[in-house]
């Protein structure tokens, strides 16, 4: 692993930040930079050359967002972001995609992203796919993490399906040894959740059996976040170690 790891993250909504993995990466003495797509002028097209040179990024982390990967008309930078992703991934470099981030990687590589049969918002039990190859990223047999999504990805061609639950089959995938895509939010912290729960307009869009109330979620104990945070730290370590081999 490089002594000065250069980590870049793509942020799609204001205030979200880096979640739980910020302190973990700082322990590695990582140099952290960001592209804030939400802050780009809407009347000025994004030039792909304005994004970092792919050679200057050692690890890419793609955060979540409230938009759909298919909504390029309202968010024209999505098309440029996907182009840049294809360029970056073609070099076999490590990447982690979280919720929208996992959808973006999948979609950039040709997989469909569309409405899930139900919306998921709140704590959910996820299962590791049985008979996951031994050389893939290893998850606990069962774990509890935060969900916040209406859409979901198809598993990209050539990827390994890693996790599922009862209402959303595609919860995590792996591409090669360098890419892990999550549908859920392992990075969630109490502070991040509180920020998300302040968005009344976003909350109003979610309804159904698998949507927990904001009142209930505000009572989430700190220890509920630990397992997801640990899985994300191990995922980062995995893609960095495997691509350094």
C-alpha cells in the first residue's frame, strides 16, 4: 500500500460528507480530495478534463445521492461521471460504490438500474450469498445495515453477486478484485443519519412496509452502526490489498 494514499470521492448531495470511513482513511495518512457534483453550475456543462486524472487517484469512493443514475437530463454531469468511471475502471484501479455509487458503477458498465419492487429505508438484515467464491470479499453470513433507496442495480456482466435480502435481491457485487458495489449504506453514522432525516422533502417520497419512520430511526443506538462501518473498512482494505498484489 502506498505511504501517501490518494483517495478521491464523488459527492452528489450537499452535506453528506465521507461517512464512517473518513477516520479510517486518515489513520492510513491518506490524502483525501473530492468532486462535489451538487455544487457545479447547472448552466455550464462539465468538461471531463475538469475531473481528476485517473492516474492521480489510488482509491475512488462514490457516495450516494437522491437522484437517479438515469436522470441525465436534469443532472447532465451524470453522463460525464460515467465516462470518467469507465476510463478509471479500465485501468483496474480500486473503487467502492455506496448506494447511488454502486448503481453508477453498474450502469457505467452497461447494467440496468431501475425501480426496486419496494422502497427500503431503515435498518435491514442482509444475507451473504451462499457459495461465494473463497477468493472474493467475504461478508458475515448475516448482518444488519442501513438502507435508503427506491432503485437498484442489475449485477454487471462478469461481476460476482455477494449479498441479498428478502425484498431487494441485488445488495452487493464484486468486479474483479478491485471493485465493490453496495446497495446499502455501510458508511452511515449517527451524524450522517441525522442529516438525512432532516430532509423532509426526501422522506416524504418514501412509503411502504419496509420504510421505518424518522421518529423510530432517530432512536437508533450507536452500536447499530458499527457492523456496517466495519464491513466498509474491510472492503477498503480488501480492494487496496488486492490491487497492490
